[in-house]
C-alpha cells in the first residue's frame, strides 16, 4: 500500500482547493497518510482529512501526545533525546515519516525551512516529493537535486539565508548531488 507523507508550512492555515482535490484523490485511492501534529498546514490537512472521513491516517508527534489530532486517528510517538521545543525535537517525527512514506505531498509558502528539509529528506531516501507552491498555486514534482535547486530559486533571499542557517541548505544539496552522481547508471 502506498503511504503519503503530508506536511507543510506553519504559516499556511487554509488549504487551496487544488490541494484539497489532490488530497481527495489520495484518500479515494485508499492510500495511507502520515502527518505531523503541528499547527498551520498540518492542522489544515488534518481538518480536511477528517471532513473527508479518511480512516487511513496516522499522526506522528515528538513528545508524549500530539498537539493536533483532528480525526482522533492512531498516534505514532517518536522518541527523541533532543531538548523539547527544539528544531531537532520536532524534526525527529519528520525524519520517521520520511522513512515510512513512499512519497511526499508538501504545501509550501516558499519560506519554511522545515518543509524544505522534508523535501530533502525524501530525496535522500530516493523518494519523490510533490510540492504545492501556495503563492503560485502550482505543483512541482521533485525527484532530483537539480529540481530541488530550481525549487530553491522560488525562495526570497532572506528565506534562503534562513534555510542556510537552519538546515545547511547548500551543503545538503552538495551531499545529494554527490550521492545521486555516485548511484547513477
């Protein structure tokens, strides 16, 4: 069964109708959904999944209980030794979802380094990420590092600097390039 990792920017509180249609198709296909417990896009996606009556959802959280679980779905608690409320603490659940998913669906404000990190983590695992650029109302599919580099060009300069500081954007891209070059036929 296909498992879809859904996530997005905390600044996005309402889903575009194009994203809702994509999620509707995922639910109608009977795919499993894994999603985090954050406010913003995670909570909005959970609300839509709940309204759609989706039963194949697992909510992942770092900590004792989820901050959001709009559908009362099963919860996967991800143990972490990182300090509570730190970036690494919350990233632990995202890393686990990237591990268990076959594909990602991200809703991105073109600024959030966390959403971009999720795309990178999927690429590291040789998995596809479909990103909805909220401002442009377009979907982009990312399967290669050159597509990631093109995606990064959508970011405002200050957001790129923030991503560089928070997730080491350039070095992660270089690591991906090296890995993809060494595994190409």
